[in-house]
C-alpha cells in the first residue's frame, strides 16, 4: 500500500535532528485540529501563466529585486503562518527528521529521502514555496531560480545568494566555497586539487553517468530499472531509506555537503537535513535536481513512464498552499510539469550529453 499523508495532529519532535544541533527546532507546522481543512490537490487551470524558472547565474536586476522582495516578505510573516519562511524551511525538517509517523505504524517515521518519494516530494515542496512567494508580491508568473550546476557557467556558488545584505544570504555556509570557487559535484569533504578545466570535465561526466547510464543498463538488461534513477520502492509499513536514485546520491548530496558550513557542528545549514532549507539556496539547488527529472521525462526519454506502481503513484504528502490551505498531493499529481504550469529556462544544449567517461 502507498505511504499515506501524515496526521499533522500527531506531529512530534523531529527525532533525527542530531543532539549536537545548536538548537533543536520544532518542525511541526501550525495545525488546528477541527479547524484546519484539508483539500485534495487540483492542478492550476490550464490557461494560467507558465512560470519559467531562470538559471540563477543569468537573472537580471529586475528579477532579482522581485525575488528578494518576495523572500523578505516571506521572512516577515508571523512565525505561526504556515507560509512564513520560519515554517517553510521546517516543512523539510518535518519530512526528513522523523517528526511524522506513518499512519497506522506508530514509531515508524516518514522519510522522503533515499527512496522513490525524493523527486515528487521535492517538486511539490518547491511548487508551493514558489506560489507563496509569487502571491506575496502579487505576481502569478513568479518562478524560483535554479542552480545550473550541470553547465560550466553554473559550476560555482550562485552569486545572487552570496550578497551579505540580501535576504537570500545565509551566514552558515562554507566560506571557502564562495564564488568564483569551482564546484565539485563529487565533493566528499575535502577540496580537490584538480585544475578547474579538469574539474569541469569530471563534473560533466558525472552528470552524464547519473542521467544516462541507468537507462543504458535498462536497454541492455531489458529490466525496467526506473528505480535506479527515481529511487527504491518505499511503501506503507516499510523502514525508511530503501535506497536513493542516482541523482539524489550524486550530485544532490555532495552539493549539499559542499555548501554547508564546516564550522558548524553538522555542516549547517545545507549540509544536514534538518537545517538545509533554512538556506534560500536550497530552493535553487532543488530547482536543478527537479530539472534533471524534467529533462529525463521531456527530452531524453519522452513518453517513458517512471514507475507504474500504484504504491508510488498514490503515495501522499501534505503542504500548505499560497492561501494557507492544507493540500493533499499524490505522486501522480506531480509527474507533468507543464500541467503544474512551470518550466525551466532553455539554457541551450546540454553540455553533459556527450560527456561519456
Ligand atoms: Cu530534501 Cu536536498 O534534500
């Protein structure tokens, strides 16, 4: 059976936050039993404007001003508003640090990483976050930027987040990795000594392999192995962490670790689950993670179904939307980006497509 939406009334302490965290956050969202109404997700009307997400390194001043204004308004909302930045980052904490038990399985946590829920859950997390930001500035075309780390021009920390006087700034980052320091997509705690052009080359090969090799494996073996990209099955009653898909493992995880602050006890903010989304760059990083999924479905293997298993398609999550309504989303609602009315800026040919190792 599919993982059911959590019971927000039963949300409890996020048990997986490491005890060394400088403060243990309460990650439970505002929820008033008997007053909070849950609605089923409906996609936006087909004629609503398309939100085209720009590459973070290419945005202009007008866009940046809009984005910064939206984030400061979000940060200024009262803490108990589920749309406030304070609650938005904790949404991620709750779903990845054991604040929710699976319905019907007390003591068994819901974990949306390292399994087949990774892409759909993060897609919808960004979807609602983006719509809240847009609503705050009265712009229904507003779209989050993406960190274009699969192209050489995007292979450093995106400069718009590094301005100390911007609401996009977060002091808890690795200060040695500020732009233009080159990004290592295979980072595991120590900086490489590779010269920049070789590092770029290595990065492109990594992206190629993580996007393509599993498909090649599938062609040869005949076995349907979409799980190798999407993540391993995770059903009601299962223990968390059955296994991550290729992109989640690399470069998703290394980019988190590369960004987090080694002076903090757990690599806060980006380097550990509970605090990762407290850094606004989280949303740009996951924009590109999501874009990899989108590219796979739309460009590389059009028409390929991901996983035609109702235990995946009917798995559910809850998010607050731009009107602070609690929305129940199923994985099957998340598959079609066009129906969700967002897209990614076309930044030209994919530089990793032919970067065979
Ligand atoms: Cu939910 Cu990049 O982690």
